[in-house]
């Protein structure tokens, strides 16, 4: 698995806020989010989840953003 920077939406921020995270890319093109979010952050998808990403234009240019959950974290 390869680490890539993807962006995940923060919720309850009042404006659109995107957090860059290092996620593990699997061979099927899905990504596993880090197991923990920074203190005080509420991510769109739970930490440790497997997500699909889509390209989106943000202030940093065109990036991959978490768009759909595939599976929640498995212990």
C-alpha cells in the first residue's frame, strides 16, 4: 500500500474546511483514513474508514477528496 495525501471534509465548522491527511491507497483505488483525527476535529467519515475519492478543485489546486465510505474501521 502507498501513502497519498487526500482531503477530508470537517463538519460543524460553519464554512467548508478540508483537512489534508496521509491515507493508505489500496490496489482497488480505495483509501484507508488514519486511525485517529486530531483532537477537536469531526471528520465527514470516521477515522480508520475505507473511502473512495474523487478529484475536486480546492485552494491547493486539484486534489483527491474523500467522497464515499466503503467500510467503517474494522478492529
